[in-house]
C-alpha cells in the first residue's frame, strides 16, 4: 500500500535507529502524547532497541482512557432509558463505569449501538423519529470536527431527536499540566501528528519556549516514530527547544481551517476532568449555548452521580508518565483486556492494553 | 477511533447535502465525509478520523522525507560510520 509500506521499511528504520545511537550521549526522558504512537512503539518493539539512555514514557493521548468516570456513568444512565438509542464508538462500550459498562446496559435490554462516525448516528435519528438518539462524543481534537459537523447538520435539518454527550479534551493544556507538575520527568515531546492535522502547531511554540522542551510532530509508522525520536534527541543534545514538524506530508502549520471554524461555531473551551489525572483548566470543549438543545447533559438531567474508581488501578500515574503498566500489581492478573479494571486496559491505544497485547509482562 | 493510515479516494458523491467519498484503506473501502477537504481529488490520499477526512497527503513532502533519510544514509557512509556494526542493547 502506497504511503504505508515505505514508512515501514526495515532498512531505513534501522539507519534512523543507528543515527539515534550515534547522537545519544546522555539519559533523556521523552513522552509520546498519542496513544496511537504508544501502540506503534510497543508493537514494533521500538522502546527495546533504543539506546538505554533513552526512556520513552507514554502520555495521556488515549480518548478512551481519559474520559472521566462520571461521564461514563452518565452515558450508562442515559443509555438505559427506554426511549433512547445510545450510539458510540466501539471502544467506549467496554470502559468500566462505577458499576457496569455500556455492554451490560445492552445485555439488560438497552438500545446501544456502535457507529464509526457521528453521521451514522444522525442517520439513526432520521430513521427513528420517535426515539431520542444520543451520540457519545468523546475524543481529542481529531474527533471534534466530526462531532461539531453532526450537531451543525442536525440543526440545519431541524432534527430535534439528536443530541451528543460531550467529553472533549485538548492536548496542549494537558502537555502543559504535565510539564508544570512538580513530579514531571518529561524532557521532550513527540507531538500527536493527527491532532496537529486539525489544529496546526502554533499552540506549541509558547509551551516549548516556556518549559524549554523540544516538541517534535510526528506520525505513527515505525520510521515516523524513530525519526521523531531522532530529532527530539538531537535537540536535547544541542540544548535547543523548538517545535519541529517531521510529519509535513500530513500536517500544515495552520492546520485545517475549515474544521477549526466549525469547531469554534459549535463548541467553546471549558474546564475538563481527565480520568486518572483530575481537572485541567481550559482543557476541553463543551457545546455552545446556541446549540444547547443538542447537549445530552442538559436534555437528560442525569443529576448527581457518585463515582468510585477501583482502588487497585494506577492508570492515573501511568497516564502522567510516572509509572509503567507492569508496575501495577493488578496488571495481567485481576486486570486483563477481557476483564479490564481501568480504562487504560480497554482501548488498543491504552498503555496497559498495548503492554498486555505485546507481552511486556515480564520486562522491567 | 483514530485510524492512523492514509487512504486513497476512489469516488465522490453527495449525501444529505454533504460532500462524501469512498476511500480505500489498504484494501478495505469505507465512506467518509469530505467537507473538510474540499480541494481533494480522486486518486489522492487522505487521513480520516471517525468518518471525516481531515487532511490531504502532500506527496511532495512525503518525497522530502525519503530524500532526507537517503541523505542520512549517504552522510553516514561518507563519514565512514559503519552503522550496521553499532552495538545493539539486548
Ligand atoms: S493494569 Fe489495569 S488496574 Fe493496573 S493500571 Fe492498568 S488498567 Fe489500571
């Protein structure tokens, strides 16, 4: 497949890896933000062939992992109502809420359906005028354009039985929150390529300057990840801290302007809670007042929900790059992808699930 | 929910007033909304997230990456660094 296999060429990948070995002279901690990159790193064993001075820590860029428990519980409550068809990306169905997950709601008779796009959810709303159709709008900047479009389109068509339960989070505020934490270990970032596809990368310049960290935008293929690491290490070794775009075949500096315009029309910036991390100011989106009738949280007053995280789960510190999955006593024992205790074991983008799948159980 | 691989646009059509297309991802074809990439042409590659094409792959820049990597190999050879013989941690 064009533009895919070339970026998986083992010979070139090895040359880039060799160059990383040549330029590395001292220990560095680098975080990849994006869960897709975490998956690629573990699947390809990139962390195991790097110079031992370089430690990769896995960031919070997995939407399934950081959606707060309260929102999952709200989704479960709404999905259980007899007049509701609840639609969601497949990953979210297995995320454990306080007492159950969306799959259990389905087995108890709830109409919970998996969709690949919010537009499919709109279609279900058109076809079921007597039902309330709710879409679980989670994710980072990459899913926001679609979720905004579905609301704008519903408004254009005058659909009144469609709404979204929104839990949208933004990457740059989380990067900043991690850097400003007293326990921070991150010295350089691999920025999430596809987030930049939407938003561009102007937001990263002030972060790189303020915290003196190099930020290198890269993709998901082994060569992209290695190339991103190489350029981060080069900057670290040289003492520079610039934003570098190493994914120029996909990312433009200004991002996708049309997507940004519609996101701005439908959503406004809000404080958001991140599962395992806590509240980060101005770190997400909520639906603007003018589209309030499409906001499932307002439409279904779900009231106060008291949540309980399983005590054993340390996914919060894993998402902050402070611990690795195999540091968790439950990893691979009580907690497996078949029976996940925490959200990082659910999605393939979650660090625990990636470690489990590629058998990093015994590596310490 | 994040599909990280580029797909090739096969055809364009309209659905409920939105510009849509069928896109081939390494052999499996799926539908995506093209409203955010109005400039895209059939045969071009695009990145799709949750049913929305977000960016058209820039073929020139893809080539630039390869050139830079070729350069890296040439430079290493010129400097006499025998990369293949470097120690690998086990
Ligand atoms: S292994 Fe399971 S319990 Fe442990 S941190 Fe990961 S998700 Fe939580």
